C-alpha cells in the first residue's frame, strides 16, 4: 500500500516592511545641480521624491515667468525642512533668500553642514517650530512657502496653512505635501485654492495659490 506523503507546512507570507528612505537625495537643477544631500536615518523623515520636486519647480518657475526653471529674486521659507531638499533646491535656482526651519537638533546640524558645503549665502538655517517661523516673518513677504510636515502630525496642517497665507505675497504659492488630497472646499476658508496637484505613491503634492490672486 503506497505511503502517504507528509504534508508540507505552508510558509507564512512575507511581511512587507515599509520602504526605507533613501540615504541621499540630489538637487535637480540650478547652480548645484546633481549635488547629493545626505538623508539621516530618522523616523518620519521622508524626503520629497526627485520626480515630485522636478515637477514642483517646473510649476514654480512658470509662476516666476523665468526660463530654465529659475526663481530669480524669490524669498522662500521651508517650514519643516528635514533634509533641506526643497529649500536648497530653491536656492540653487536663484532664490534671493531661503529660510530652512527644523526642530531636530541633528537635522539642523546637517542643514548647516550642507549650507557650508554649498557656500549657500542666501540660505539661513533656524532651529524651531515651522508654524512659529511663518508667524514671525513680515506679512506678505514670501514668494513660496514649503509645507512638508510629518504625515502623522495632522494637527499641524491647518495652522501651518493659515500662517503661510499670512506670510505669502500676491502672486506667490504654497507647496503642501500631505498623506491625502486637500479639497477646494477645505482650502476655501483658509483663503487658498488648488492650482496644481499630483500623486506619487503615498505623497499627495499640492501647489496652492491665494484665492484673491485667482479671482482678481
């Protein structure tokens, strides 16, 4: 009588681990094009992907009315700077001033090192709260505000947007990176409208403008 084959135990399905952030990002355009920036291994640190940044700065350059993806003379604030990829990209493209605001001491040190490496005279690194930094700047003084808070810090989004609206000058723009899409119905009470949008993986990238600019 043929023997029965022993049952082969089924293997458990492999657990999908969240993808690790890259160990470095590169500046896409401008005077420091292809320069690589280190990315610290820190929970919640999520650099804006290259493709999203390239698209974003094409959008901004179209608002600036400048060729070659440049932002000549712009004043910008990167409120949750992290690696500094957004703010340093703006400086690389000719922005007159860029504030990089970050709370984490180790990341602030890394931003200072990047500023020194690039001899980025237009860049100022601040340690502190990004919303507070926006509330301190002169009202109507900024061409671009970059808002890329940790995805889990949902309570930061609305106060950051309100502070950005106050700081923004006519014709300027807010870049918002979030774990979901913000609708025009949510943005309207803040005085903002969606201008451009893309989704890349878990990232919802919005370019927002002042409602007064669009309806004028």
